[in-house]
């Protein structure tokens, strides 16, 4: 006999994620009798997911019920758990911004982050405030980015029980696969901040496994880095083409190994490709190819990211075709084994006391020394009926704290201050601090270009220049006031 709960899924039109969630719920006997409320703003995608969920549960004989709604507040009524996987910024709009900023001499992870942080963080706060009003005792499991910024803001602005989840830690499993050990037999820890985690603890069958990484680097690294085959790749479980798998295979790239030598610990997952880790890995396409691998240059190059977006759209189309085929067996297509996702096992642990160890993002409160208590950290945690209890960790090395962790804490504070105060100059400051910026005029021009896009009207209206930068009712910056300065700082053509 299961414990019946209500789960509200915000952004349920995320086809692959929602179906994996449904599968895990169906396969968790302790949650039989539960109800899932799917919510999305895309009615067509919503109906598709609802139809497939009912079919899969019916085929499997699972005791689950479902409803769908376009109304977020309706979905939250009486919810015990809320899973937010929605993103306001779409893959396509992100590509448009990337193409735009490249005209001004910028790489992907600089100016384009501005709109992503604003829209998704403010949306996450809106959802959290609705939960606090409608179902304040519910757990919020934040499953869409930006987990670090969004969950920290939610922790500060509400009294909700919050847990952020991210796939980045899967990187330790990819490292295990590449060095030839079974990740299921590994004892590991990779704490830090989301998208900035470091392998502090790595034991295989009771023995330190770092020497196995060193051995792979010595004996297999040179040949691996020299292999330029576009179809090679180990991430077969992702359902990607060989080319896309190769672009994503960065866990033992030159960049990752260089970071290991520089900082003394292996970076895990998303950490490897984040631009704030080191601009030199991203300076141009030639640098990307060297550090992250031929021929695609890692995950975020101008070649690989469009492939990723196209792959995501193809997967949605495949799910839509599946929904339109009433004869197709969903159990055969989706399988009957649990996914690697943590959402449902965490829910089961909290509800039924099926204790487990999970990688979570929660307010620090002393778990990771040297990080403020109200900052959300990524850390291993014991989860049971008592709640989510992050483990008390050893300090990260001072070099990592001073060059990676604490600078990212300051970046977070600037981001949240900009959102809270609507201060446009903080957006400009972040661009001036970007290594791609060669002049004040360049930073100002790219900010104007981003905010001038049609789909950024809300953001353009939201942010205001500080007092004193208004001339005849219009916002003017020092460079705009001085054509001579703008001419002297003109950005040369590449």
C-alpha cells in the first residue's frame, strides 16, 4: 500500500523530463495512489504529455492519476511536492542572442547570461511565492536552471523547503566509464556551488581511485586528445547522435586535466566548460577545439550548441509521433527501469523514509566551510523522513575557494542585487568585467543590442540607470554623452 501524494509539475511540456518523471513514479510502489498535475503554457505539448502519461501508467498497471492545466495556481492546490522544470528563455531565443553578441566580439557565456538570469530567476521567485501562498508546506524541487541563483533567491525571499537538482554530477560516472571502473562501486564526493563542483573524495572498492585517473592521463590521454573522429562519444544513454556525444565528452578533456593540474582536484560535469572557470579555454574557436576536443570544440561552440538545440527539437517531435500512434507500446519504448533522475527517489525518501544519499543544492548552513549560510551549495545529503540533511564537509582547498568559489559568490550577489534594485549599471558592470570586452563602448553597445531585442522588452523596461544618468527624460550613459570617447574606443574589426 503506497502513500498517496500530489505532485505538481511546472513546465510539464519538457517532454523527455516529464515522461522520465512519470516512469519513475509508476515504478515506485511506495507512491502508488498518487496524483500528478501537469502545468505548462503550451497547451499542445501539455496534452501530449498527459496522454502519454496515462497510457504508460495504464500499460504498466500503475495506480497513478493525472490532470493537466494551463493555470499554475490551480496546479499548486493541495500539492505536497512541486517540481519546477520550466524555462522562460527558449533554446531558440538563446541562439538568436548568441548570434547577436558574436557580432560585437563576445562569446556565448558572457552577455547572453543576462537575459537568462533575469527571466528564469524572476520566474522561479514568482512560482515560489505562489507556493508559499497556496501550499506552503510543500517541498519545492527546483529542476531547471539557474539552480544556484534561483534557489539562493528563493531561500532568502521565502520560508519554503527548497531543493535544487542538476545533472552535472553525472560527470563522475563518465570519468569512471573512461578509466574503466564501475561507477556503482565508487565512493565519491563532489561539493561546491552548482556548475562549480570538485571531486574531493574518489574511492573505488575502498582504494583511492585518483591514481587511476593519473594513469589514464599518462597512458591514454595523448591518443584520446589526438582523436578527431566526430562520431566518437561515450554518452550513448542520452539518445544523442555520435557527433553530439563527442561534443559533450569533456570530462577528461585537455581542459579538465589542465584544471586538475592547476587546482589539485578534478572538476566535475558542467564545471569543466563554464566560462568563469577560465576565459583562456574559450578565447576563440581554435582554443575551444584544443581544450575541449576536435572537431566541435566542446558543448557551447557555434557548431555544437545548434546541434544540441536541433536534437532537443527532434526528441520533442519523436515524442509527439509516439503520442499519435495508439498502437505503440510505451513500456517497450520507455522501458521499465528507473531513470538516473533524483526527483522521485528523494520524494520517496521524504515520504516513506526510504533513506538515500543524494547530490542536492540546498542552503549551506555550515555544510561547506567558508561559504555564507544563506548561499545554496551543491553537496551530498542524507534524505529521509527527517528531511534533507547535507553532510558536513571538509573545506575545499584555499586555491579553489579564492579563485573559483568566492568569486562566484560575489557574482551571485551582484546578479541578485541587480534584480532586486533594477539597477541597469550592474548589467553593464558584468559586461565590463568580461574578458571579451575591449572597450567601454563595446560593452555598452552589446547591452543596448540585447535589451533592444523584441523578446527582451520586459527586461529593457525593468532595468533603469542610476540617478544622474537621465538627460531630458532619456537614459544616457557617459559614452553616449561623449561621441569623441565613443570614437576613440571604437571596436576594431576582427
